[in-house]
C-alpha cells in the first residue's frame, strides 16, 4: 500500500490500485502512517508564483509536515523547482544527501505527458537512485508553458492543470514509493 498525501479531490491517484488517497476531505494530517508516501503538499506559498498566492491559514506548514512523513515512512515528496521548501526544511541539493538518507531528483513533468515542461523537484527517502524505474526523458519544446515572464507564443496551462499530476507520473511516483523503506525519523 502507498499513501498519496495532499491529493486533489479529483486526483488521478484515486484511479490507482493499492493507493490510499488523502485529499482535503480526508485531511492528510490525520493519516496514521505505516507505509511509504507520495506527498504533494500545497506549493503555492513556496513556489516561484508565491507572490500571487493566497494560501489558507496554516497551509504553508503542511509541506514541513509532509517532509517529516517522507523521512519517517519513506517515499517521495513532489514540489516545484525553485520551491523555498528545500532551504527551509534542509532538503538536499541534487547530488547530495541529508542525514535521513534523502536525496533530490530534478525532473520535468512533460516526460510523463504534461503539456508544459513543469520543472519539479522530488525528495526521495528509502530508495536508491539505481532502484528507480526507468525515467522517460523527452527532449524538445513543449506545446504549453506554466507561466512566462518573457515573450513566448506558447499558451499557458490553466491553474487546475498546474495542480494535476499526469497519470503516468502518478504511476511512476507510486512505483518509486513502493521501492522505499522507512526513513530514519523525522
């Protein structure tokens, strides 16, 4: 069993077998633990577009809580590239490890079918790099962009699309989490 924490109410994780999905209704903070996780804590207060965000009271702390769950139970935390969470939570830069054995993998979500590149960081605890399932790297320009400050003729993706995880990426993240053993505490 894998727990998907902080999933959207209409999450693709709800279509996957052996995934215990915790959305806003179930409240991930009530998750009892006991298995590896795929954590998607709210990122709007941490990411590059944070100056435009209006997070709910206490929302920013959910990411810190999610880091603790990944460290304790093993698994993967997903957040946008450029997230301030890495510095605040002491998460390792790519190519280094933290005292929990965790490491960071930069990816682009278009490799798994997203219409925009969507640069993303994954914090992984309990799974070694050589244990990862194949990563389907895709080269070339995407049809859409997340948001662009420069002139770019490609259309922007919608807010909902920024929040959705492509099915193939959700399956891959669950596969990674299934390889993970518990961390060393959080």
